[in-house]
C-alpha cells in the first residue's frame, strides 16, 4: 500500500518495511502580520481618576492619549510626558473627534457635579457623545467610570445619576461585547488640588477595610448605600485598564465588590 501525504511517501509491503524516502519541499514564505497596535484614549486624563489611569497605562507600556478641555496635564510627573495630550470638549461636536484616530480602546473618566442640568450634561450627554463617536470610529472596547447608587442621594443629585444611567444604557447598546461599566462608591487616593496633594486615603483606606465585610448592610433600604465600601483610585485604574485591554474581560456592570475582586487578580 502506498500513502502519500504532504510530500512524504510511505510504502509497506508484506514484510512491513517502511520506505524512509522523505521529500522535503521548499519552505513557503509566510507573511505574518505585525501584532495590532493598541492605543488607549483616556477621556478626562487630567482629573483625579483619569490621571491615575494614564499613569498605570504608561507604566504598562501602552500608547496613551488623553482628552480634556484644558488639553494638558496639571501634573509634573515624568509619566505625563509619555501621554499624548489633546484639547477638546465632548459637548462641542467637531472639537475633539480627531483624538480617536488610531484608538483601539477608550476609558472615560469624565463626570462632575453642579446644577441638575449641568450634571446631566457632563455625566450623561458628554459621555453619550463619546460612546457614539467611538463606536462609529471602530473602537473595540469602551470603559465608563460611572457611580454606585446612593439611595437618598440619588434624589438630591438627580441630574448626576440620571446622566450616569443614560450613558450606561448607551454603552450597553453601542458596545454589547466590549463595553464595561465600573460603579465605584467613594474613590480615595491622592487628589491634587493646584500644588496641594489631598491624602483622601487617610479616611478611605480604613473605611474600606471595615465596610468590605458589611455587604449585607448595603442592601438595607434607604441607609444601606451608606455602607458601600470606598475603593482606592489605584484599584479603579487597574480594573478600568483591564476592562479596556483584556479581550476576554466580561462586558457589563461591575459594582464596588467586583472592582475590589478584579483589582486583586494578577493582570
Ligand atoms: N471621585 C470619586 O470619589 C468618584 C466616585 C464615584 C464615581 N466617580 C466618577 O469617576 C469619574 C472621574 O471622577 P474624578 O473625581 O476623577 O473627576 P475630576 O477630577 O473632576 O475629572 C474630570 C475630568 O473630566 C474632564 N472634563 C470635564 N468636562 C469635560 C468635557 N466637556 N470634555 C472633555 N473633558 C472634560 C476634566 O478635565 P478639564 O477640566 O481639563 O477639562 C477632568 O480631567 C467621574 O465620572 C465621576 O463621576 C468619582
């Protein structure tokens, strides 16, 4: 019997002898494409959370760009020199979309407080604009830093929470497979105000230790949300980065406990 497979010919006769003749074909030249270039755009990279996200991403060797209205970092650290800073306003279409060129993933840290209508615009409309533009430009993954429900506070800060939930809804529609929503409560860490550093961890860190074991209390109606543990800004930054760059990170909403859990996993 003679079998020919890929140039290798074998023949057997009654004595089961194998013809060892092996034809070596000339190797084909295969063009292996270079690995795709990942580029991260951090919206609000000049803010408290955004600056920690930028630093973490630069430390991991990613190509990082940032967009904000001021278009620059107020931080003098060396990592800030490795970020491509763009100036633009998410509420002014046409002023910022060039920042999306070549971008593969986006993390939005844009949000804020003020009057109800301002809070809806900055937390909702500006992020909805960003999500739509990113989806049109073919961005693969989009992480939105939202916020945990705070019961009574939801009524007091109606524009803030309605804006957050509207942006979340848009993200789930436009990025069903690559959209990640983080819902932290209070975020602690070092916040810069001008040249001053505010060490918010002094309160946040011990509170996190106590409250992470009080999950059932957080479900008590009305007062429950007061027991949601704070999380560190480095945990939020790490999980946001993972959500933006890990293709198998699950899409959808990650609550405070999820942020704590994922931040402890090696990445
Ligand atoms: N801090 C917390 O404890 C906490 C807790 C839960 C959730 N969050 C959420 O986490 C996110 C980040 O919070 P944060 O404390 O880091 O806020 P932040 O320090 O005030 O930073 C907000 C950033 O957004 C930029 N920005 C504002 N409006 C913009 C616009 N129209 N177009 C482009 N950029 C704009 C600002 O930069 P410029 O001023 O230079 O434009 C700034 O870099 C927010 O969505 C917030 O709601 C925060």
